[in-house]
């Protein structure tokens, strides 16, 4: 059922402090998530990361694998060496069964080869097989040719980047914001046209390394009264923390200081068992975070589509 982590900061921090260090780190959430019962996220790990001091800083380092991340020695070695100004990372969870496909093209985050924007998704869009012929009308041919997996998430990304005249352009925060809202409207329009009312969670995380756009949203939650949808309350969660410095303080990884906010983390669940420094993102909302004068700014708004 997936867990996602996104970090943005004016300071570069060690990658291991995000993925391995905290007591509820993303790697630990792959096999023991605290906010989900009897669910493991063992169907792939992926990340896109940016470092402002690297060569060609606009181009992210991209890593995707179907290996279990807690056994991945390559990943552990990279985390010991790399620092990040921005990170989008994802552990994929699927229902156990022969109908699921665990392959590299299904691992998040999604990014076209020359694109600036990357996207990860926590959730599940119902009746995607029925929706794909309609959604294809909204996807540019130069984008559609890269669809190679079987996930609903890849189709969300494909519709999203197709909203730009040039899917590979490094667009502004406002343009990315508008395109993501338009993507949700397209999915709503297609669902209405096809009479689909099954609840569909779509927590979406988008970044180009300089800004972040995230959503916490469910299409048509509660309309299908024959379905038991309690699981959505368990895994359709989103939290954030921001402050002056992120690191190990008093034996726990956390944010310190609030007067100068230089870093922000948004995640499916807090990276620490102690949630004191974490704030839950409201349901049915869309939020943005960006850097200006080495400070992080964050705004959240209702998402009505």
C-alpha cells in the first residue's frame, strides 16, 4: 500500500539520515509500517535525489530496484556517501496474489528520461483497465510511448506531464500546481463518464528538486457502501515537519528550531515513533513547499475536484 517520503531543504543532509537513521525510517516502513496493520511494502524501492553542489544539479540521481531495500547493500553504501537537498523516495506495497506484477517499471518515482518533474503515488485508482482508453485521449503521444509498467501511478504521471506544452520543460511551481489540479479534474471527468464510484486514494508527490507539490485526497470515499474501506484510514495518511535543522538530537532524528525554516519533510507517516514534531496534513488538501532566500515556505489549500 506504499509509503512515500519527500524532503526539500536549503541545507544538504546525509541521505542515510532520511532513509535508514530514524526509528521509523522509510526503509523500516517497508517491512514494519507503524500506521498500517499487517501490511508490508516489499514490491520495490525507488528514489530521485538532487544535490545543489553536484555536477548538473538540475538532473536528479535516479535509483530503482525490486530488491528488498533492507537487504540492498548498494543502497546502504550510497546512503553512506550521498547528501541531498531534495529527495523523493518510495517503497511499493501491493496485495499478495498472482495478479500483481513486481517489476522495475512499476517502481516509483516516475520520470521521463529528459523530464525535470518526478512523481510518486500512494493509493490505488479503481477500475483502471476501464479508464485507460479514455485517459489515453489526454496523454501526448511522446509521453505515451514511455508507458511500460502496469501501475495506475504511471498513468497519473503521464496525464500530469501531458498538461505541459513541453513535457520535459522545467516549469514553474504555479504551472506544476495547475497541471496537477487539472490531472485530478481529468480523472474525475473520466470516472463520472464511466460511472465509477469506488473509492480511490490518490496521495501524489511531485518535485523537480526546487519545489514540492503534494496531495492528500480520495475520490468518492464512502459512496460504495457495499465495500469495507477502513484500510484507507490506515494507509491514506500524510504528515509533515519543518524547521531550522534536521538531524540527530537527544538520540532521535528530528527537526530543531522554528524561527528560520530551512527544511521540510512530508511523509506517509512520521519518521519517528514520537510524533511530537510532526503535523498531519488535512484530508482533501493540496500543499506546496518551495525555497526562497534559503528558507522553506509551505502552504496548504482545500482540493475540490
